[in-house]
């Protein structure tokens, strides 16, 4: 079995079930902390440079991936060696850039909870894209059922938010912003969030291909996907004049 480490702590001595629980709890805690800081940046601090944040994310993730490689590499293993094709990683980084960028831009029009709901529902386009792009991919009837239920919940949540938006569109203390944005702007924010969700879904499909077709390791996919993202996002920073906040 492959050695499993979490923050430098060896987990191989635990049973598979306990390893799963430990890693799952750690992942949920990390995502909660990530959500708190991101909401503070965009909702509280009103930081108006979303593409710069996306670029910083790529830079930070690729740096951490290199550190992980350094401490976990097997004897003779090269940090920048790869099994998946370069084109696959270009697709992953481009999808990540679009997904993260559009999701961040959507926060100018919708509240953070709405953005999280849309990102959590990316399993819907993931299933559709993987059925089209991955040969032999299939899902069970229960998976289709749960996806339909999730889609229905997303629709109801969006309708409720839209109704609240209509009720408070003149108030400066509404759920979305301090400027009383119109319903049309809210729908535009939803469109941006959906675009970001589709970008992240396509990224997930390409990552699945890297894992199962090319047999790439998770640290390799994280390193190459984010390292190329540092490069692909740079022209966007220049074009949007967000290189220096």
C-alpha cells in the first residue's frame, strides 16, 4: 500500500476506515477555513481584484505541491516528472482559471452562500462531461436520482434567493450587496456562477482522466495543474489591469 501522510504525520498505521475519516475531517476543516477567508476578502473587505486572487491561488497551490513533492518523493523521483500529457494539464489549468475566475466575479452580484451552492452542485456537469469524454464511464440509477434531487434543491434555493432579492432590492442591507443591485444583475451573477461551476466540472473530469487513464499521482496533478495556471492567468492579469492591486 502507498504511504499516506497528513501534514507530515504518517497515517498508514491506521485502518482504511480511520484514514478515510481523518482525511475527510481535515478536508472539511480546510474548506471551512478557506470559505471564511474568501468570504471576508470579497464580502467584507470588498477586494476588487478577483483575477489577482485567482493568480495567488495558483501560485500558493503550486508552491505547496512542490513542498509536498520535496518531502514525499521516492528515491530518484524527479519533482517535475509527469505521466499525464502536457495537453491534459493545460486543460486542467485553463478550466481551473475559468472556474475560479468566474466564481470570484460572481460575488460582485450574488452573495457568498449562493456561490457555494453552485460550486457544490458541480457533480451535475461532471457526470455529463465524463459520460461524453471518458470511454466506458457510467453511473448507477441512484447516482442519477441524487443528482436530480440536488438539481431540484439548487433550483428552489435560487428561486428563494431571487424572491428575497426582489423584496429587498431597494434596501442597503439586503442579502447580496450594499448597492441594491437589480434582479437582472443577480441573474447575471447566477450566470457567472454557473459558468464557474462548469469550468470546475470540466477540471474534475480532466483530473479523473489523469488519474485513471495516465495513472498520475495526486501530487503530480496538483503541481502541474496549478503551476501552468500561474502562467495562463498572467495575461488575464495584464488585460484586466489587476497585476498590481
